């Protein structure tokens, strides 16, 4: 087994929240006079990192925590309508559990939202669910590694954003970038992940040491 621990991002990786988050943002933009975007522009934003998107929307850094809190609160009331990003993901998670691969979630979303989502979808295999804010995934993951006595070489982080790839590269953790989330495949590939995948089943091959860098 090449990877004994798999840490998942939530939004865009496990949970198909993109359309809902876009709708929530438009509502909040109306209320707080942020820049609005069209659906066509949204696809262009998929080529940008999270912080480039924030700059593009001209959101001030002091407004960001409040915007995120409000957005997460609204999302909590809609989470029962959110599906898994990929139909085969639950089977993949179950097989990981059967093969004693520890799985967890590290996200900028709220733990409350993640718990509600995994309860709705009967996903009871996660050992931990942690919130890392917008910038803190590296520090939080290092604490998780210390808590569970993990070996860095045996950890795979699974995410859908450029910032995930850069954050994990910074602390020496391998990344499988998924092309069904917030950033598009071309942008993810340019960020240099260890693996770039289009289907969740590929994660099993990677954990077993059979996966190539790209599909």
C-alpha cells in the first residue's frame, strides 16, 4: 500500500457545492454591494487561484471572514440538497475503509456543514473532519500528522484547487488533483500536482501504487 492516509478537501472534491455557492455569492453580492459575476464569467474564474478570484471580485481582505461565515451559514440550510461530486465516490471511500486506509476531511468550510453532509450520505468512515480557514491547511495538516503519528510519505491529499496543490507542496505532501471541482484541468495541471484524475476510482489505483501521474 503506497498511501495509508487519504485527506480530502470538501467543496468541489467530495460535495458538489459549486452551483449552490455561486447562487449564495450572488445573493450576498446584492446585499453587500460586491462585484457580481455571470455564469459565463464563472467558467473563466475556474482558471484562477482562490486569491486571484478574490482580487478579481475586488473583495477586501477584511470583508472576507464575514462573507465566508455568512456563506457557510446559508449553505448549512441547503446542504441536504447537495450531492456527491461523483457517483462512484462512496464506493471508493468504502473500499478504502475495507482496506484500512484512514480517511479524513480538511476544508475551509465549516465542520457543521461537513458533518451534516456526511450524515445525509451515510459516510461514516472519516476518522477526522477539520476546518482550516482560507489559508491554514498546511499548519492544520501538520497538527493532524502529529496527532495521529502519520508518515508524510504515506499521506495523499485530494483536492480540486490550485491552492491545495501549492499548500501541500509547501509541506511535502503528495496531491491528487481532481478535475471535476473548482479549478479546471488545464490550470490544475500547470500547478504541478503529483496526480491529476478525472474519476474517483483512480484514487484506489494510486493508493495501491498502480496510478500514473496523469490519466
